[in-house]
C-alpha cells in the first residue's frame, strides 16, 4: 500500500483516480491545485510515496509544480498527466514534464488498467 | 418531405463498459461527477464568451474536452477542443455556434449516460424532429 497525492483542478478526474487507486489498496489524498499540494509537501514531504499531477491547471501549472517540487524534494516520485492544452499536444506536454523530472507519464483520456500498472512500476523504482 | 434525422449516439459504450468494470461499486459515483461537468461547463463557457474572456473560454473548454473524452463522448470532446483552440488564440468570432452545439450535445450526452448508468435502453429516437 502506498500513499498517493493526486493534484487535478478537475473534480471528476480526482474522484475517478481516487476510487481507482483506493480499489487497488492505496491511501489517496486529492487536492485541486498545485499550490495546495506544495503547501502539504512543504509542511511534511514524508507522507507521500507518489504524486500524480495534471499539467494544465490555473494559478500554478504542473510544469511549475514539478520544477519547484523536485528542486526541494528530488527523491519524490511523480507521474504527470495531460490531455494537452493551450496549443500543446499531450505528447509535447508530457515530454516537457519528463524533462522536468517526471518519472512516468499518463495521457488523458487514460486507461484505468494502464494507470494502475504505471503506479505500481513507479513505486517499484528507487528514487535517485 | 420531412425526414427524421438518424439518431446517432454520442457515447462510446465500450469505453463506459470498461470504466464500469474497473471501478466496480464506485462507478456510479464517478460517473455522476463527470456528468456534472458535462452539464455545467458549457454554460460556463457561454458566460466566458459573453464576457469576451478568451482565457477562460480556453480553460473551461480544456476541462470539458478532457471530461468528455474520458467518458467516451468523443464528438462533444472535439467541439470543446475547437473552442479551446479559439480561446487560446484569442479569436472568439466563430465560437457562438459551437457553444450552441455543445449545449445541445451536453443534454443528449447526459441523457445517454443516465440511461447507461440506470441500465435502461435508450428510447430511440431521443429527439425526433419533423413528426
């Protein structure tokens, strides 16, 4: 069982991933914006084994979250998730996220089975 | 001669069936959250258009696009994607007819999702014209 933080401004995706990952036996916390996520992690980064973050969000996007987060907490594992937006294809957005340090990438719309497999794989890797 | 337009389902039922299998007991709850987005976002896009707020049109359309594609409402997702592109470019001249289509699609799509969720067969045709 892992402790997973989900960050997505769209409630249906937060709820969907939450149900999916709880069914798979994980403990899940959901937040609607990157700023709230950073606040939680800054207070105490140890409660989370893995973050799953959307990329295109208001206020602070997933790119900024990734670069800020990994600068201060380089050992935390992150899966970036996107359906593309504001002129960027999902492929391009996820490639940028990879360069910023995301361990794995999920394209929206996602396949539930693929998410579970990706989470298990990310949890098996040793953070560098 | 009036013809009854052929009824075409907007929803990809295979996608919904897969989702139902994966989520088991949580399926109805999750689907209701998606449905709320499908019903309310088009109106928020229309409000953003009335205020000529292109950035908000893009952001709301972006969310709607993702939500629609996730539950298999692909044609509606494509309309939202077009609106997102318009919003991102700042050019909203052609947006109004798309929003009208989006609103009509959201009613039909939501109707189809309700029927799927309740396990009932969709009455055909749902919106006959020309009777």
